[in-house]
C-alpha cells in the first residue's frame, strides 16, 4: 500500500499558491477567523491546483468564496457527492471551479481544489470559521493556527478516498514558495493582561485605555516550522456567562416540538412551578436551528479540591512507539526526543499511582506489546518491573496502528471496584481516525480516556474526539511544552472523586423552552470550563424578561448548584457565531465519517450542516464561475501545492521515522525524511550513515539525566525512600552525616530518608512541582503512618542538614 505522503521529486515549476493571509478576531473565548489563499497561474497552460492543509478539529467552517477579476463568487454548501460531480462537470466544460471539502477520514484535514485556473489569472479564495478557544491550566486562552500536517499512517487493509492519499510534494522550510501572515484583534470586557506566542509577534497594541481591546500580528518570515499559537491572558477568565443570539431573520422559527423521550435530565413531574422548563437533548427536528435564538452557556463549577483522592482504579497507559516518536519534541538543539519525554512521563505516572490500584502498559506501532497479560495490582514488585521495561522502550514499532491495542484493552474483563482509566499517548499520525473514535465511543460506558497529542502536527481530530466521547480530557504537547506536567494534571483529574447526578434546568417564562444541542454533561473536572449550546423555542417575551439556568451535581454526598440569570433578549450577530458553534457541537456528536456514521445520524448531520452552512463529512463547498466569456481552452495540468517538512527534526533524530511504508532520503530535499512505498533506500544523505543502522547511546538516553528524575526513580511504590548511597549522591551529603543527623533513633531510617527527599523536592524541584505533587502526597502519607508525632522534629533536622527552610505545613496529613 502506498504511504499517505508520496513521491518527493521537486519539479522546477512555479507554485500556484503565493500567500496565505489570516485575519483573526477573538472576543472573550470565541475566535472568528478569515483565511485567504492567494493563487496565481504563472504557467502557460490552465491548471488544476490542489492544496491539503490542517485545521483544528473544533473549527466550524461556514463560508467559502472566490474573488476572480474583482468578482466575488460565493460557494454553496452541498451534499459532498453532488458537489464533487458538479466540480468535475464544470472542469470538463471549461469552467473555472473551486471545491473545499473536509477529509473523509479526519475532521482536521481539508482539501482545496482550484480548477481551470487560466494562464496569467489570479484568484483569492477565502474561507471563514468560528471556534471555541480552550482554557489552559494557567488561565490562558489558546488559539492555534495549524501549519504542520504530518503524514498519516494507514490502518492495515484500508483503502479509502482520502485527501491524505494525494502525493503532495514535501519541501524544506526554506524552499517553501508561499508565505503566511496573520493579524489578530482581541477584545474582552474584563481587560487583557498580556498576549504570548510561540512565534515572533509584533508589539501588542492596545486599542483602548482600559485595555479591553488589542491588536497583534505575526512577524514577517514565518517558516512553517510550527503551528502558530497565541496565548491570551484576560484579567478574569472564570466568570460564568450566558449569551443569547438572534436567529436569521429570513428563517421562520420552527414549530416542531422537541422529542422529550430522547433524554430528559430532570423529571417534569417534580417541578415546583409551572414556569419551570427542562433542558432536553434534541436529536431530531433541527429544521429551525438558524431561525430560533441560540444560547451559549459557560459554567466554571467551583468544585472543592479534595486531598483524599480515590485509591481504586485500573490505569492503562497506551504508548505510541512508532518510528516518528524518535523525532525531537521541538526544533531546538538538544531537544528531548518524543520517546524520551514519554519514558520520563511514564515513570512519573508509575511513581504517582495510588497503592491498591491496578495498572498495565501497552506499546503500539504497526503491532503492539503489553507489559502484563492482565492488569496487575500496584505493588513494589510490579512497579519495579514496569519501570525497568519503560527504560528499555524504543521508538521501533513502525507505523501508528492504534485500533488493535484499543480493541484488546476493551476485551479484557473489568476489575470489580476499579473503573478503567485509559491514557493514550501518540503523535496522532493515523489516517482513519473515525474508526478509532467509534471504538472508544462504543466502550465509553466502562471507561474514561485521557489523550495526549505529542509534537507538532498531532491530529486534533483524534486526540480531542477520543477524550470527548469518553468523558476524559485532551492535552497537546508542542514547542517547548513539557509533557510531564500536563499528563500528571490529567492523572489528578482521574483520581478525583466522581461528580455524580449532573443535571441542567432552566427557569423560563411560560411558552419558552430550551432544547440542548450539545451532548448532556456526564463529567465535570475541577478547574475546567463547561460550555453548552441550546435552542430557544416559543414566543420570546418583552424586553425586560430574564431567564435562569442551573447546573446541579453531587460530590461525595454533598449537593452543589450553580445558577446564572440572564437577559432573554437575543443580540444580533451578522456571522451567527453562536448558531454556527451550536451546529458544530451537534455535528461533532453525530458525525463519524462516511463509513462509520449510522444512516439516521447521517441524515441529521447532512440536514443541519446544509442549513447552518457548517461543513461536515457529508458536505462540501462548491463555487463555479459560469460567466467566463469563453471556456478555458487546452488540456489542463494538475499541480499539488507542496507542504513543508520539518527536516531538521528528522535529521537530528537520525532514524527512520515511522510510516506505513519505509523512508526515503533524497538529495533534492537536503536533509529531509519522507514516506514512500517500496524498499528502504539511502541516497547520499548524512542520515544514511552507519548511525542510522546501529543503535548508539544517543538513540536512547537512560532515564535519570537530572537529579530530580534520579530521585523520583528511587522512590518505592508505597511513597518511601531507602537511605542508601544512591540517595546520598543526590542529596549531596555523606551517608555517615545522614545517619548522624537522624534525630529520632526509634523511627525507621526509611522514614528519615523520605523526609529528606521531600525537603529536597521542595528546595530544588519546586519549579516542577506539578510533576511530583502526587508522588509527594504518597510520601507524606507514608511519613505520618510511621512517624506520628515525631514529624516536626524530623522536618526541622532535615532543614538544618540540607540548609533548607521548607514549611512544616508541607507535611500536614
């Protein structure tokens, strides 16, 4: 089978795509984006140009238009098959035509086709989309403009019509023939503190004295060596709010009634007031979505932090060990490889697991391996065995085939009293994401999935979707991000006591009801935002009317409720932003691609996609210039717009990056790694030296390069440390001095060693506290179990010996 990115033969011909310009408007936590692709045909024959590019999974693309010779041609969103046929028919008749479609196998890949571009002619193609911005743990709103599209690995035996099957040329970054520019306007009623980026930016220009609006732009010369990320910090991000948006005036609000039998979150029989209405999940009758007002609700539940985390659970870690995991985490010199960062992270996870749980580790690539035939109880022996095997992990399992190990995990019998918590680590280079998403979704009743996209270009469709359908969380590790704190934060989420009996209710005037378009909430994590979309039906009341929405949940037997009061008067928005986002939320719930979506869901998706104008797997934008004075003459040439390749990363790793087919290095690309079918070939490239055929120490660095990791590596499963020579080397104190400073001879030496280790962590590792917080919690519990009232004396002696000043409160039980 051919690889997803094909033959690398650079033809010295002009490239039709000249530039990409992006205009970004961010208001509060919603981004409105306009991206323009500028084409020019400098050849002497008509062209058909095809450009495959990445998009974020959450982008709701709702508009596509062409500007040709000063004339705007607005595309129509149609059934994908019909749009494709119309495009081909238009080309055969000599008409100019433009097609924009979502990939059949993944929601985060798009293909734009420009057909019959005449010699010397220019065209501007503009697509528009809206998107919710995720909230980082430090309070930053994160906008990502994807620039990297890595080759995707085909699942064995699958042959499908995918944009990723097109053999797009891959070129070194410095030879990429088109440019990228971006201007961003940001506004928030709460004020803007600062804006950061992983790329060079112009100075932030505040447009108002109160700093409620600002503008910033991407510096010239972006190299396409990374996705463009903006981190926006507002003065206040955790304020819950409700926004009501007016529907399209030309749309008549629908008269159909919600199907109350589908999902009812609260029984109407128990409602105390006749004006109380209930939020229902709507799976039918989306006809009036754009005509009725839409409402967007954002909650920030104030879930109390509970130090007494759960101690039960089955923790399964599914680690990508495909060849591409040997690539560096970023393009900086001396960057850790992805597999090295993964090894450190797995060791931190193993040290942080609670006593009494069960665990297992899977490695996967073209095949998969499991550490244990069944999940094993967490003990010192099983932890040591797992840690030793983690240290031997290599990125040597070929491609990225995740479906088979997932099926194996789900076939295993459940362990009574230990719910399954699945952690998936991958660079996300899988072609058919929908099969994987469906597999996770079909098993969502018995587990939660926490997913992690590693490196630039990881599939947002795969990573976000498998977490969303299973009630977990997703994280992306890019640029200089460290994998470890993000993963340990997710482990903390998985150890939180379960939030139960989640329900939503609305208190609205008589005759007005709210119908939920988002999936009903089943999981709430501390510190996370919950966004919901609903459609308001019925006769809207007078201007002064208000409504109330409530979120109720139970935590450890206590009942909590958050309420929001809001104005029922809908505000106009020409872009219908909330309506588009509501439609996208509905589509994401139902759309599993061409082959995996049930027939009834396909009908619903197609209907709401066309009505809302938001693209889906079953629709495509088509625009045809029917007013040409004469048809385009002569045979047209087909051109694939080249994509950038992160060759520096591949060269630094000096390995064969994983793919469905072997790797070919070519002189024409310099130090570039790409994907071809056939036998492995090496053609005059430094990567083809003996270093690529033999494993040197640089291929795998032994865990423990830092004192922090050395110390963590010595911790035992129960949270304690032994007092030995290895510990003394890290503490910088001789064994004799440690023994002499021990203040309570009746207290076991391991307790004294554990106190010393915790003091050292707070003194020398405080910047990475998120990474060792859970294993420290085990250590403190172990200390109190064995030391009791002598803890203050031990801490004081440890501070004196290590010249530290760690507060005794750190050791509070």
